[in-house]
């Protein structure tokens, strides 16, 4: 690599610098750059607790600090690292902060980061088995391991447990793939279900798409409804089943069945049901088995979105939330949420991989090879949107290999236990209410109208918005909100990986203090 | 983290180990694990030249070497690293090998790997601007930098150059987003074009989808045709425009126009044209401007897929391949192919971001925030399939910040120069032919039927297949093939980052020697 001095104004010098061989992957440079990055990361984790979680920058702040045009000359790597520290970090929302309680935590671990680093350096593109056999097989193994931790039925395994010795059993078609996001898992299964329903209903091409209907509770992630649009379903045929306090905002299978029967009666084709285990808004759990039973009447595809809460199901005490999973068609879960695996890593298991590959397979000439043609392997490009793919299985395998099931369960239980402490604190203060029962490590709460004698429902709405605003502006906590039953509710998500009980206690003290200030009319 | 000794059979010890606080992101452990990973990477780059590029493992090999069930107990990180070295590496197709000539190289650099490492550790999820302002703004900056290197028109910039001082100009809507793969870029633009065409043609919901038609040359990447299926286009309406030797397998704009007119005349709605700059098969370059002119007659969306060859257009001598780009709607380019940026990183620029967000926007309650509502920012989740997203802009910015435009151009030119040497070698040997003109760093060649007096076209086909087979089995080179004009052709892609001219010379010697053996009837 050239140095700044090599780009002097002397033409001769410039020519020398230019003709010097450029070695962007020189092993010594790689080691040196990575050691600098590791030092940065060490300092970052040591200091992230003490900086504001949410930065106070305004839109456009970065363009005022960094060059607006790309440099022509090379610069020492220290320059980029310096600008990272001085310009990027101050504008960062610190998901790694122990004071981060927003959305869901993006949990992480030393093993995952190291696995991702190795994958970035090897930089293989495993679209087919041949393009990286180890990546394809380690991905299958990691998915099977996690499936075992979740007690998923054999039918979702790449190598069913009962046939491990004998190899892949005849007729076995289950398996999985690691995708980037839940949205992609929804999209590819929606497309597979769509195509199957079109065939089943004798559609001429896609003409029959206007008759296909899909179903999900109104608490389902917005990205599901977007995925339906992407796949070409008619927005008028996407049924958002109303939920309410009677089911703690979970899907009511009777309402689902009623909607499907009404549609089928009207000549429509119920095609797909999305069931959520742990909704983003409030962690509601849709009844998996009952939804599968309703869908079975129409041959509709059932997908379980367990992006966040699925990870908890590696603990026996939470596994019941997946009861009935043996009757669904697919399940997705994102270890990048709650299983200590840095972004991105969404696991998708399907009971019949051929239903996916029927819709997603491509066979360009330059990807033909003996392994694919032998039928002995599944090329993972045929189970995803794109062709290229990172070696995502490595980090997930390293997390399970290094920490082991016992520690992973301890991690889940610790978060839940701390959330429980927070929940109890909220319940013990008459000014607050827990709005829905806590299922995992998310507590949905608000200042209740009766917090003071004169507070109305409208006052409470204003006070809760003000509470979130002040907390987030303090830099000492970051919470997101939701709306449940028409009410503005604060979401307190426990589990950022550097978080300890003391951070939750401090946040609770801050919440109480800020609430007192708001109730007393003190100006922020 | 627990140690193996902590999981002894003693119940008390197990309980102690269990109650010991689990700190998966302890800064000292992170540093220690990452240093081990860096040591591995250093050794890997130093040794990858000497190991077979393509492993000789059989399907199922890894399951025979690693545990089939996840461990319960924690293990030192060294265990995972040991299994990585002993079981995973031997089954890896080494894309980083200087003897890798297959597909397109996945180029990489110290700066990119370091950037990705930092992103993995910060592990932010920038779905909205608020969720990580620095990530959103650095991504916009990196895209603008690359757009400047490519001399893209201002209309594709997040901050048009001419308005950098004054800030975002009124009415400016151009901009970009970094996605995972080209397929995703195709899908989101197809959906935006589809929805606009449905509105334009007065469709009732999606009923009109059966009338929408899309166009691409028959050499277009298979993933385009898959993206059309994903977006719900009728397979019968996806026009694959035939190409031939007359255009060096590039799109013939006259044929495109003819197809569109025929469809429009039949009451169909030409909706989208995909133009490729540097096809995967043979690096053909479709004429961007002429395609845009044809599409303009029908208001169809024009997308340019410059996944590989777009990177070359940072050099003035290649920029003409993008001529006419100011008249297209979108352009995608993957720095993870030829711009030294590890997977995954696909840049998508669009002339009107609102056409994307109109189709892709979601507004869940828990993502509401002042910045979004002010309209001053674009939330990148609304320009992609999913919601979650890695901080991909960091590595791309670090590559440009550290190496600078001059070195990046030197990198492209060096690859092209080496490919030219290879091409000349092939042309100088009467037994071979270069099948299509070389445009960038890919040479498509084959043993020609006249290599020996008695060789027929059928013999040549067999000989070429045998040549590729023997080369790949040797472990000393890995090439992929394609079919051009019905003939089996070897693809020799120069540019793996550790590659030097000597590797290409060695490969050429191996090709000549192997060809001699085949022609002489020597058994492999």
C-alpha cells in the first residue's frame, strides 16, 4: 500500500507510487489493520456504558465532518480509524450499550464476532455446495444443532437425529438455510406457498393470484405485510386478524378459522398463515398448534415467526410456546436477536425443502457441477432470494460450540430473571401499570391515568410520551414505544449483552425520578 | 465464560459453574478470541496458495468429523478454532487462493475486513436513521463517493455535488442504499416498477399483473428471471431477448424495441428492462443508452446490473460502458465482487427514492421517531426487502478512505492487464480460441476443433469438458465454464486479490500441459 508521502506533487514520485505493487490483502497489513480494529473494539466495549445511548446529532451531521469527495491518494489506515472515533462513533446509536432497552437487543458474543471475522477473511461465496462444501455443511450442521436445542421434529432436520448413523433417510426432505432477515424467510416461504396454491387452484400463469389470501394477527410484524406485497399478493386479500386484551393480543384461532372459511366460501384460496411467537410490539404468542389445525382444513402453508422469542425455546420452561410446530411448514428464528450471534443471521427451517426449491431454483450453466447434478446436495442459493451468500453458519456454529447449551440457557434465563425484577418494580409502584403479561424479557408498561388524582387518560398519554422523550434525551437510557389497545406504551427490553442487573435498576430509578418530575410539572 | 473444568461431574461444581456470571462480550475475551482469529487469518493468507483450491471432499464429509449434537458444556475457544483448522478448512473452496479463476473473484482487502469487524462488534441495526444516524449517513456518503468515482449523474446522489454546500436541493429525490446482493436490488426495483405500472394502467389491485411484461437479454443473470418470479410477474410475460455473435452476446436494442412494441400492441404493459454491464457468462455489455431510449417510449423502468464490471467504470477508459446511465432509473454494482470489499455489499442507486419507498415503506409504531416524521431523513428499511440491516457502509467507506481512487484504479488496471497477457497467450497458441472479445478481466476460451487434424466439434466439446475437469481436480486451479453459442467454454476470471501475474502464468502452463495430455490421449 502506498503512503501519503508517496503521493507528493512530484510527477516522478507519483509515478513510482503508482507503479509500486498494490497489495490490499498483504498478510502483514491485514494483521496490523485488524489489531487496530481489535484495540478499537476493546476500548469501545470498555467505554460504551459511559456515552449517551442515543446520540444528539441532527440529520446531515456527518457530511459536515467528513470529506464530501473520495480521496484520490491512499492514506494510512489510522486516518480511517481516527475518523471512525471522531466522527462516526459520536453519531452512533449504541446498541451495545448496557443502557439500551429499545426494540430488541442485538445480542452478541466474542465467539460470534470472531466467527464473522474469519468468514469475512475467507470470503467464500457458497451459492452451491461445490462453491464451498464446508460452508454448506457447517450451515446444515449449525441448523441441525439449533433444531435439536429447540426440540424441533426430525422433519425439519438436514440430517434427522434418528438417521444420523444411516445417513439421510430416503424421502427425507426437511432442512434449513441461514438468511439475512426474517423478512427474507417470510418472502421465500410466501412465494413457495403462492406457487403451490396457484398450481393447486389450476391458475393460468399468475392470473389466479387475485384469489389467493393470506392471514396473520394484526400484531404481526409490519414486514410480513410488506413481504406479501413483494410477493405480489393483492393487498385486499391480506387478512389482518384483529386481536384484543382477551387473548393478550395473540391470534385467536377461532377468528382465523372463521376468516379462512369465509374466504373459501367466497371462492378464494387460503394460502398462507403467519404465526408469531413473541410479537415485536408486546411479545404476544400466537397459538402455533391451533393455527396449524385451522390452516390444515385448507392446505394453507403455516409459517412460524419466532425471530426473537424462539431463542428462549432452547430452555425447557419456554419450549411449550412452540407446541404444535410439528404440524407447521416452516419456522424462522434470528440468532442475531437473542442468541449472541452478530448480524445478520436468520435461521429458516422447512419441512419440505423441495417446496422452496421448486420456486427458487436456478440452473445457470456456470454453476453446473457434479455434486449438484448427483442430487446428493441442496444448493443453498435455491432456498433464498439471491445467489451470493456469506459463510453465516460459521459464527452460529462457533457460538454453540464454544458456549454450549447450558451457558446459552443461562443467558436466556438471566435476561428473563432481570426482566422479572423490573416488572415487579413496575408493579410495586402504584403510578405505573404493566400493560400485558410479560412472557420473555420485554416489559410493556406505562404511567397509569390514576397516577395522580387529577390525571385523565389523555393526560396519561401525554405523560407517557413525555417520559420516553426525556429518558431518551438523557442519554442514560433508550426505550422504544408501542401502541397496545390504542394506548401509548413504553417497551423495556432487557438483554443487551453488556447489561447487568445494575443497569436495569439504574434505568428504573431514572424512570421513577423522571416520572416524578413530569407529574410535578417540572420542566425538562 | 466457564471453562471445561467447571463442568465436572460434581453437582456442586456444576452449580457453581452455572451460577458464575456468563459474560459473552467480556472485553478481554473479545480481544483474546479476535487475536486468535487474526492469527488464523494471517496463517491462512500465508498458506492458502499451497493448498488445493477446490477440496476433494464428498457430500456429508463434515458430519463425519464434527459432533452431530450440540455440546452442553462450554469449551475453550481454541476447540472451535482447532475444528475450524482441522475439519472446515480442508473442505473449503478457497476463493482467497491466487489460483482461483472461477466465477468472479470475491476481492477483498485489509481495510474492508477491518471495517466489517468493527461493524460486527458495534452490531447496530440501522433500519431507521434514528436507530443509527452514523450508519445511515456514512452509507449515504460512501454511496455518493462511489457515485462520484463512477461519474454518475447528480440525480443518483444522496447529496448532489452541485448542492453540497447548500445541502439537499429542493425536489431532489435521488439516492442509494447498500443491499446484500444484486438479486435484492433487482427485486426491490422490479416491485417498485410493478406497482407504478399497475397504478398507471388502472389495475384493480394486482389483477393487472398478468398484463405487465419485463425484458432482458438472454445472457442476463438467472437471478433476474428468479426475481421476476418472486415479484409475481407471469413467467409467460418475461421476455428473454435472444442475443448472438453479431452483438458479442449483448442486448440488441432493435430487438428490445421490437419486443416492447409487439407487447404494447397486444395490450400488454412494458414495465421493466434489465440491462447488464458485464454479463456473468461472458462479460457482454448491453448498450445502456440505447436500451433506455427504447424503454422511454413506454415509460418502462430501466435497471442497470453492473455487479462485476461496474467497478471498472471508476477508470476513465472503461466509463463509456455506462454511457446513457443518466437516462436509466436505477443502477446496482457489487463492491464485493471487484472493489476489494468483503461480502456482502451491493450498492443500489435510484433516480427517485420515492418510487422505491412508495412500495417498500412500513410505519410500525415502535419505529416512529421525530427524525422520520420530520421528513428530513430516508429510513433505509424502506429501500430494501427486510427491516434489520448491518452497518455495511463502514467497510465500503474504509476501502475508499484508505486506498483512495488512484490505488483502486491501479487495482482494476492491474487485473485487466494480467487478463490481457493471458488472452494473448491463448491467442498465440493455435490449439485454442478466445470465444468472445475480452472486455474486462474475464477471458472466455476453449480448445478449438482444429487443435488437431482429426478433431471434430464433438471431440472439442469432450476435450474442453475434460480440460476443466482435470484442471479443477489438480487442486492447482479452479475454473468455471459457460456455454456460448451452444459451445462449452472455459471462463478464466483474473483478479483474486492475492493473485500475481506468476499465478496466471502457472495456470496457463498447466492448461497447456493438460491440453497436450488430453490431445495425446493420456489418461488422467
